[in-house]
């Protein structure tokens, strides 16, 4: 299959927080994007830092979750290791969130490698909600942060405080991205909000996943 038809989705391997709760992936941030890509005819590869299981945050299993979402979630049981992934095989990378990403994404060397390669090849990079935690460690070939000077969004500090989980995070994502030089744009809590700056696409929260996935496909289709 031509690389222009393959998308890489990178998910967290999860983390147990100090309060004893599981920080995992937010199911619909994965499933809604995955289903959008599959329905548009793209091949999707799901990978994580360690490979294997990407645990689902129990808090994401709300009444809004459909059977289709749950079926897509079965792919999270056995993901590919990022060490086995080659950027040249893919047209773009999509990173869903969930609090787990805050713990294993920022310092993962394979994820950093892929982000540098995607950035230098001018390929699409998209991340939603806590998924932009991946961008914290992402650098261009010259060593500058990928987000420096870029107009982006992500889960906001206000939204994090709203979850009451801010004391258990290693950092606040909005604040960290601003420190790295990003031009961060925050909308109201839980607003459907995406930002597009060149080949870098970001979404603020779970409510923004479908909008971001559709924009991702639109940009990919324009490149064909």
C-alpha cells in the first residue's frame, strides 16, 4: 500500500497516578479518529511506546460510548512498539490523548525520533486533548521544539483544574507548551476547537476529536 494511504495512531501505555487511579487513553479520542480514517479508506497502524496493551481510562466509558467505539477499542489490546515503526511508511501521525500520555509520551525517544522525522519530511502531525504531550519532547532537526512559534491548542489548564486531576499531573500541558514557545490558543472549557498551523493540527479536548480527524483527512486528500 502506498504510504499516502497509511496513518499512524500513537497511544499511551498508561500509568497509575498517586491517587491510585489509572491514567489511560480516552477511548473516543482513539475510536472516533480511527473510525473516521477507516471509513475514508485509510489503513491505520496503532502503536505505543512499549507496544502491547493501551489501557482505557475507565472515566471515558460514558453512556455516549457506542458499540462501534468499543469494537474499535479492541485494537488497543495489542499495539505495535514504536521501536518497530518507520516514519517513511506513513503519510501522517495522529495522537489521541488521555491522562496516560502525560507520563509516557514527553520523554519517549522513539516518539521523539518519529516526530522529528515527520516534521522534517513535512508530513502531517495531529494531536488532540492530552495527545499534544507528545509534542513536549518533539524537536526539529535543529533541536528547536516542534511547537515553537506554532499556533496550537491542547487540553487547557482550566480544563485540567476542572477534572480535579491537576495535582497528580507531572505538569500542566498548556503551561508547558507555552514555555516551549507555542502560540497557544484556549477556548471555553469543553468547546469543540481545533487549530491548524501548516502540517501541525491540534484539538483542545475530547469534544474536538471528530473535527480534528476530519481536518486531518481533508489535508491528506489534498496531498494526493
